[in-house]
C-alpha cells in the first residue's frame, strides 16, 4: 500500500485515533495480512498495546488453542497416520495439529502440526507447545515449540528438563508451569518446572507431595493447580485431591475433596473459572465451580458425555469431548455461565 506513510500516519486522510480504531476492528484472522502492508502496520498488530486497545473498545476476540487429532484422510497408499515402530502393524498414531477456535467469531483454524499428546499453554502472546510422544519410540519428548499466533512464526524453545507425557500445564505471569505426568517407563512423576517465555529458560520447582500421572492443570487464585491424577502403582485410580503451587511461598498446598467419588478423569475437564478466581469443572452433567465445595452452574447440552478439555471465556464455557453415541469429537459453548449460590452439585 503505497499510500501508507510508514513514518507519519496509519491511514492517509484519517486522524490517528480514528485510524487506530479502524484497524482494531479488523478480525484477528486477517491480522497476518495486515503485517506486510507497511512497517507501521506491522509494528502495530504485533504490539501488546494494540490488543489492549482492542479490549478497551470492545473488539477483542476470545481465542482458544488446543491440540487436536486431525481427521483421518485417505492418501495414496493408505490413510494419513503416523507409523510408530519398525513395523506398520505395531502401532499407528493419528497426526495432531495445534488448532485455534475463535469463540467470538465461531471460526476454526489450523495453526500447524504438533506431536501427538503434546500440551499447550498461552503466555506473553505466544502459544507454548510442550512434550508429546516421539512417533518412532513412543516415548515422552522434552521438545518445546513457541508459536506466535499473529505472525504465524514458530521457534524452537529450550527443551523441558524432564521428558514427560500426560502432565498438567498452565500459564501465569509470563511463565508456563508443568507438573506430573509419566516418564518413558510409565512411572508417574511428581516433579515440576516452569518456563519463562521471554527468557526461554526452564527453572526446576519443588516436587509435589504425590505422584500425579494424567493430572490436569489450571491457574486459579494466583496459584498453579495440578488436579487429580494417579500414582504408578495405582494406574487408573484417580486421586480425589489436588496440589497447588504458590509462587509467593515457592511451595505446594494440598486441597482435598476436589475429585468427586466415582469420577473418572477421561470423562471430565478442569479449568479456571470466574476470571481465574475459582476452579471450574465440566462433565456430561454440565459446568460447575468450586468454592468450599462444588456449586451448580449450567446444565450440559443433551448428548454431551465425556469432556476432554474446557476453558472459560467470560460468561461462556467452551468444552470439547464426545457425544453419547460416541461419534467423533464435538465442541460446545455453554452460555450464561452463572453460579447458582447455595446449590450443591
């Protein structure tokens, strides 16, 4: 765009504040197309201040990033699967992608391919993808990728200190916290570490009190929660407790009674609710919040059975899982997220 003066104005003929508001109203999915127009536009759409301005004027969009198995596609000579091991008959894994769901615009987009079973968390305007399984050895990986959702660029981050799979992960104050999971021998882990996105460095944290394989992560009340999971010798028997890491004290605190009797982690997902002040939970019955016990919130849609991931966006809750008939994965947005005080779940 020759008319875009890189040194003087954002849009020729418009005052600066009006031009800024015009660009701030462009949907997020087109921001990569704004960058090549001129240097000023590139600097603008890649700056944190631009997205803060979008929030101020009400044009910000809620984006949720998740690791998702790609639909099996027929390709020449077979199907689109990753072959693991020396023999194709041994084991085959689905290919996985980092995908973005724009809750505001109800639009899906594929960001790029990632290892199967990788974990992802957003911090400092970047999406950090960690771990996953090596497709040849089927062993947990230490590798880290850092994706910029605005530019589409991806860089290799410093690897985790410990190779782990099925671990808890969540972001807080520019750092991504991870804990638990299991190692290459399927031993449940209680170690934890934190990744500083800007410094590209991992710091070892104190270990949790308990081993927690297949635990879930959330940041609630300024603390990193590793919820449920099971020990090495108790595979599949999920712990009803959680452990919380407090960066201020650099220690873990146990919270009892988080996991309901008879619950099973594969059918439910925990998340940060009430703008990160309370723990949320979604299963086939709907979504609830925890405050000295679980409180009823909003019923799940008919047919919702098992929930794998969940996230709150204001008064809405996004959940992805399977329907009662078990046909593939389905995403839901539960509207009017509002706790019914005094109503026990």
